[in-house]
């Protein structure tokens, strides 16, 4: 199934690169990428097509693949860690922390490089998760439900802080760009942000798949984890901080893209059962496919006007989630 | 063998266990009984360092658990919790395989999900035919059997069970009881049913308000006077068909008075 999904993700990416104001045949896309990577030779495509693929569409589609995978895997891991099927990076305040970090840099410092945004988002997300863990009193061995409640509280507070920053900004232009970014967009992907997100995603998802049995044990409860030789509190803190770093760097690049982290893990569990060594790679691939598709719709449906991709994922995600939760074999945890 | 030596557990100002000492011998089933809130579950949790022991120590086969890493403890002690709420999207075989996590380690675990030990454990609790069913499809009793299978697959030398027969029907209860002696050399079990405790345990510890109220062979410990004090009931004994005394209980007479008045 993983091989089939990986093929589907590759095909989706190729099709997405070929679609746009200037259509480029998928075969030409393969040729252009092959030529760029391995110098396989120039085919019958124009130089402008080559320029469009390498400079505009490929970075954007690559970013969608990376961000989709990161958000879906983060959602799957967070749902297991807090034993709540509604958990995702939003619910636990990670997105809000990253957003506040970026808004601070844009509106107070007045802008900066892509890496500065990544750093600010990373710091914001980790700051948010540490605050959530502190408020929930994990050290006092309180239950995971408190983490969800603390996440909601921190998320609301940080959203309010971000709104305040936007509202009190002197520069309407900067405020507008932050507002658009908050809705989630892959329109202005910078190579440095893509590189940072891709490296973080590869390392982060790799580590999470390697420690997947630990996540299985934690998903079965703290007693279960302890019986397997895992310290539930420490492991939960370590994994949550790691996930928030991964989410922070991704949010810096693409803004607030909702629902992928919430919906995709449910679909992955439906397809693959509960073992995270299988659920995580399947979530990553499904998330990547979904975000590539959503972004393609976002940039082409009302062309030349572009819709924030977060709007599309919301439109697809909300009814899809309701459908999943209505069916009796839902994998929902009861908190 | 597990020895608890003068163990005290304090959370805030509340003393949950007060100077509790007992020994669970190798080759024996040791029962922990007592009324609600007497500290039974806290004692089991203290034995695996899941409850904060403020003084005293736990010694496992001569090893002081305070200085042993968590994974070492997990390799030697398997737990079956009171309220097992595993991830419902896991299949039975996945949950039972988690029993091997402490021994195999995270990186190697999960690669051979269905090894012999897991298969034997599923056989023992009669769930082999449903190995690939999701936990969300199981009843409370079946989940209890899955939890026990996980402890069996663990292969630990010591097993702690907290009310393992809670959700089980009569037949499966008898089966679990018959498994107890096969599950591990040293078994510590929390039970509410005193007749069951008398039947399956070689040694019992009676807890009352966090302290040991009595310990020894069930026939020596389960005396009406001690049980009356601990449970605030009136205990009656009857000879059973096998010659062993059976227990029954009534509320002590002051409790009955208001009800008698009401019914009159």
C-alpha cells in the first residue's frame, strides 16, 4: 500500500507541476526534471517551460508535498500522544505559537529572511508547546486531557496576541501579508524555507517512524507505556517538542494550513490499522497528496486570482471529518 | 521475589501508603485485598515506581528498584492495569506484541509482529481466531483477556495484576485463575473477591487506610474479627463443599436500623 501511495504522490506531483496558466505536458515535466538533475538532454520543450518548472511550480509542489507530510504525521503523533482523536497541531497551540513568532518578526522587526521566519516560527511553536506542557502540569502526572485543554487555552491566547500585533501594526502592507499568510499559502515559497522544511521533515519523520512502537505504547495509555519500559511523561514531552519544531518550520513556510493534521491520520488508520510504523508513512503520503491537490485547486480554480490553500483544505476537510466520525468503525479515542 | 520494605507514599499532605512491608515470594501468588481507597492500586504502582515512594524501598530479586532504569524494571515486571484502555484502532496482535517492547527495544520491536510468544499468549486466552480484529470490536471482558495476553507475551519473571477478573464471565474467570500460576514465577494480584483470593492466593496482604492490617495464609488472615474491622461489616463463615470456609457478609446492625424503620 505504501508503494501504491508513493506512486500516487509522484503522479499527483507531476500532474500538479504540469497544470497552470501555461500547460506543460507531464512527459515534458519528467524530461525537464530529468535534464535538470541528471543532464539527460534537452527535449522539445521551450526554455520558458523549463524556467516555469524549476523556478515556480516545482518548488511550490515540493513544498506542498513536504508540508502535507509534516502536518499529517504531526497530527497522527499528537492524536496518539494525547489519546484524543481531535488533536492536531492547531488544537495543541503549535500553529498559533509559530504564527505569533512570524507575526512578531514581520510586524515588529519589519521583515527578514526566510530562515529568520523559520527560526521565529520554530521558537514560537516550541515556546507554545512548553507553555502547554507547563500549564497542563505533566510533571505532576496529570492526564493527557489536560494537555488538550491547556493547548486550547494557549492557542486562543496566542491567536489573540497575533491579532493584536496585526491590528496595532503601522504598516497596512505588512499586516495584509501576515493576514494572507495566516490563512495558509504556498504562493511565495522561498528556496531557503523549502530546504529548511524538507530537511526538518526528513529527519523528523524518519525519527518518528523509527520510534513508532513507543508511540503505539503511549497511545495505549501511560500504564501500557510504563509496562513497556517507557517513561510516559518524559517521552511525551520529548516527542511533543520535536513535533512542534517540525511544525514550526513548516508553518513558517506555508502559514496556517488546517485540517490536514486532523483528517489524514483518521483516513490512514482506517486504511492501515493502528500501528504507527505503518500509520505514519501512510499519513505522510496521504497528507502530501492531499495538500498538492488542494494547492493545485487553490491556484487554478479562480485563476489568475489565487485562494489561500487553507481555505481549500478547510472546504474539503470539514465535511470529510464529519463523514469519518459518523461511521461506526471510527478509530476515535475517548479522552 | 519482590520485597516492599517500609514503603510510604505521600501525595501532598495525603498519606496513601504508610510504612507498608510485605514479601511476594517466587513461585507463589500473593494477593492484595482491602476496601476501596485502602491503597491497593497505589501499592502496585509503587512496586513499578509509578507512584512516588517518599520513604522505604522496593527490592526485586535483590535489586533495589530506586537505582534501576525504567527499562530494566519493565523487563522484569509486567503489569495488567485495572482499566485497560488501549488504542482502539490497534489489532489484537499489535497490542499483545507491545508486551515484547521492553525486551526487544523500540528499533527491533514491531518488525516481527507475530512471533511465537505472541501466538502462545493469544492461544492461552483463546483469542487466536480473532488476532487480526481491531480492539474497538472487543467487549470489556475480551479486552481484559488481551491485557493478560500482553503480560504473557512479555515473558517477565514478575507479573502484577490489578483486578484482572473484573469484567469476566464465570468461565473466563476460572480460565484466568487457572492461568495465574503459568503466567510468571512471581504473581502479585489485587482482588476484591475474598473467596477468590482465598482460593487462588498462597499469601494475602490486607490493606486498611494505607497500612497493613494483616498478612499471611488466607485461612489465617481472613478471620471475622479482622474483616469486620477492615470492611466495617459483619462476617459470617460457612463450610464449603471442599472443606474450605466460605465467607458471606452483612451490614453491621446499626446500619440496618434505619432501613428496618423505613420498610416498617
